[in-house]
């Protein structure tokens, strides 16, 4: 049977790149990109099917399922950590109700596979901060974090109760050049490249030595496709797999950028509310389960990330 893959939240940082990657694998017409508003970039609508979708509107979502009969669904629509703290009830409603709407329709329409992204935000101040294991104390203190933790439990519940093949990754912070970040605590790691090239300076909203797990978008997309391509019997974790990336600080990232832009200068803001969020997250992650179960392996280290980001951004800034 030919695949028909619905990507919800296709205009975001991950969705922009995932749609292109999926179309490269399955063909343009097999991928239905969708979002709550028209895309402001040429991918999606101009190069393939696009639907306006609101995950909080059951009737709208159902019509899209009826029209396209998807065999796979990638649900990426969410409100991220920093914006979620400004709009907590909206963040909970979108992140939770949107997931449940999609899971229910996936069961009803017999969707073969569903992907839903979780995050390292599921961990909290009492989780082990270094080499954070797959299973440990999880006490997130942001709306984004506990909505993702609740979502993980729903995903495993739908797999156990209804046999729905739901798969998930706990993404670390993501660094990419093709789309802007979406209001998360790790956004600095993308913004710093734009400001370095435009102005030669950047004021970071996190402190110099705030270590966080980060991953290049190419690795994140490859991990997502690898997880979804793995045989069902290889998927041992039905909540969400840890995904580690590399652990970096703003100071280390700035230092690597200075190797390419020697005059670049970084400064650090004081009393930004995102600092408290970052301080509650792990400094490094253990993703050995992903390595063991479906042969996950990282490709991009810090020098390779910085070189590729600067090379690509120079051509569009």
C-alpha cells in the first residue's frame, strides 16, 4: 500500500525540514503538509499538498482525515517552553487536547503509525542532571514540560489499550538554519548565528556556562525517520526515547563561532526568565536505549554544527 503521510504543524522549525525530508523519501504528493496558517516559505504549498488544520477543531481535523486517509501522522503542533509560560492554559490546551484529538482519529481511521515529539523538558529539578537516564524522577515545572510528560503517558496508553503504533523522541534543543525557532528556551543556539553574521555581536538570554543538550536539525530529522522506519518489534519504549545530542554552553558555542568570525563578541543578559527553565533541565542525556533498540548514532559534533550553520546561513542572510 502506498503511504499517505499527514504532517500537522508543518510551518514550524521541525516541520519545515521534516516535510522536505519526507517528500524526498516518499514523493511530493504523498506528504500532506498542514498548519493553522498558510506557510510563509516556498516549501509545502507551492511544492505539494497543503491543508489548513487546527488541532483544536475536531470537525476541521476530521475532514482532513476523511479527505486524505493518512497511513502515517506526524503531530508537531505545540506551544513551546518560553511562550508556554506566558500563555499556560493555552499551552496546556493545545499540547494536550491536540494530541488526544489526533490519537482518537488515528485509532478510528486505522492509521498505521503516529509520531509525536516529546522533549527533555519532561525532566525537572529533581531529575539527575548529568547523563539523565531514560527512567528516573521526572518533576517538570513548566507547562510545556508537564504537558509533554502527560502526553508521553497518553501515547503509551493508546499503544497498550488500542494497539496504536505511536512513536516518540525526547528532543534536546535543536539547531537548524532552514527555519526560525519557535519560542523555546534553547532558541539562543540558533539566534546567535544570525546575529554573529549580521552584527558581529549577540546578547544571550542564558548565562555563559549554562550547559544543555543540543542537536543539529539534520541529526534530529534522521533520528525521527530512523525511529519511524524501525520494525515495530524494535520499539521497546512507547512513552518517548531519550535523544542526547551534545552538551554545550553559550560560551562554548560562541568560542567555536569565533574560530570562523574572530571579531564576534557575546554578552549575557541578567534576570531572563528563561534561565530558570534552563536550570531545571538536564545538562546531558543518556540515549543508550535508542542506540540499542534501533541503532541510533549521532553524526554532528560542535565544530561540524558551527561550520555547516555558518556556511548555509551566509547564503541567505
